[in-house]
C-alpha cells in the first residue's frame, strides 16, 4: 500500500474511459434471466440482449435438472478432474456432446474462454501455423498468443484472403496448418462460410477449428451448429463451444473432436489440468438440455421464427439491419451518440438492449444489437417493434409517417 501513484494512475485511466464514453456499467437484474427481466428499480423490461437463444437460462425444466443433479452429486468437487473431480455426470455430458456435435470425444472446461485458451498450446508448436479470422473472439486471440505457432490472420470471412494466408503458410514450410474461425460472429450475426473453408482446408492440407458459442443448440436444421448449417458435419477437426449461452446459460465450455486431440488436451491443457471441475449441477442441467433439444427442434424452430419475424418487421418500419438469418440482429444507427441515446430511450420505453460503437465495432458502424430468444412471445416482439418505431421517430432515424 506504499505506491500511491499506482492507484492514482488506475483512477486516471478509469476517468478517461468514462470521459471517452467507453466505461461499461453493469446492469443489475433483480429477477431470473428471461424474455422479461426485472430491473433493480422494480421495472419490468423486455430483454433483447441476452445470449439466451433457446430461453433455457431461467427455464423451470433446466432448473429442475440442476436441482436433481445437485441432490444426487452434491454442490461441487473441490478437485480438478484428474485427481478426484470426475463424476458419472461429467462423462455422460461429454458423451452426449460428442453425439450431438457428431464428433468422437469431448472435454469439459469451466468456460469456453478456457477451452479456447487451452486448445492451441498443447497441440501446436513453432513448426505449425494458425490461420485465424481477424474478428475471432478474444479467447481465441489469447489462446493463440499462448502458443508458439506462427500466426496468420485473414480479413473477416474473406475466403480470398484466407487462401493467400494458406499459401503463405505453405510456402513458409509449416508442418501443420489450422484454420480457426468463430462459427458465427456475434457483432454482425455473420455466419462463417464453412463449406468454402473446408474446401480450402482440403486443398491445402489444413485442419479446421470452429468456435460455436453463438451457434451450438440452434444453428442448422436440428441445432447442431454452424457445421450442420453449412453441410459439413464430420468435416471439422476441432469444435469449441459454451454451455453458458443457448445450452442452458449457466457456465461451462467444451472442446470436441478426434479422440487423440481430446486425450492430448486431458493430459496437457492447462486450464483443464489446473482449474476446478465443472459443478455437477451444471453438468446435469446441460445434459438435460441436450436431451431436450435432441428430442425436439421446437425451441430452435421458435427462435428462428421469431428471428425471421423480427428481421422482416424492423426493416418494414424503416430501420437498416445487417442482412442475414441469425438471431443476432444488428440494427444500424451508424453514429455513436445516436446509438447511445437510442438505447437509453428504449430502456425508458421498457426494452433492454445494448448499443455498440467504436472501438468495439468499426468507426461509423454504431448500432444496437438485438438478440432474439425462443422465449419471446409474438406480443413481446410487437411491443419491442412499437418502441423501436417510437424511439426511431423521436430521434429522426426513421421518417415520420
Ligand atoms: C461467449 C463467447 C466465448 C466465451 O464463452 P464463456 O463460456 O462465457 O467463457 C468464447 N467465444 C465466443 C465466440 C463467445 O461468443
């Protein structure tokens, strides 16, 4: 406590974040997560900014499955997996995820951040090349940094640039090459072109890895993910994903792929070896979620219906959106102060959503991001659309009619 300049330096940086409008306040909810949430002041808001795609986070069935696992397996393990932290429920969940994803084996982590953070270093070294999409998630970027492999970056979703990087890595004589991409990019709702990526990987003898955090559980006809959506099930080498979004919403992550890969990660992946095991109630609830969505596509179908409805209606009202089909719907406002004012006005009108502006998105690309959920009713979506219309007129974003 003797170095006061350390603390005053931090305070200055925090003040700068505030004055630059980049400080991130935390919204405090007084209720469970859902289509509607209660704010701390007691107001009920329609929630349009959760990753709760299938509406399972606050769902009673998920809760009951967690309670049953809590009852059977207790609260936690106080151990890493390899000492005494593996229960039958963890093995069952790993097997269920492998079946769901169409892979050989799966390893659980405390978070997808850990899965991505611990996947590269055990598998690749300075003889290898990691070819990564420029907009990949922070956890992939950090994971790549922890690994000695050469790094190649290609422009977001740009297949010509990807091919250039594949050629560069091949010419550099790299032993193994792996193409790494988010299955879906969460700022834009862009879906990676996995069919083309797999074709390029085959042409250049590269491996492929996808991060399915914004896809597992709902992308593709039966919700297996972006690889199903793009028709390449069984052709992706490594799949990482989260249990903290569509697949229940608590926390936890996984890496899935061939047996040799998963076995190597169990032996060598540092966030797995040196961090506590996933709580059994989360494993139990995730298992129930997988069983539920494997039996019926009802939730994923409703999510996609809600998404199609919202995308069509918001454009009809006169807003500009990034075109696409994903439940992430970026409503473009372009100007950062307008996006901030818009989100604040929507909050007053009872709708929770988040504004994004530079440097989170490129300059001049400010937006509010809407995320649809299977839990939203048509009535709720109509209320949200009315609020968009009202706030849009007030702020001069859409024309008076
Ligand atoms: C949310 C997210 C993560 C991190 O997931 P956690 O399980 O919350 O750590 C990783 N990658 C992508 C693409 C994500 O969207």
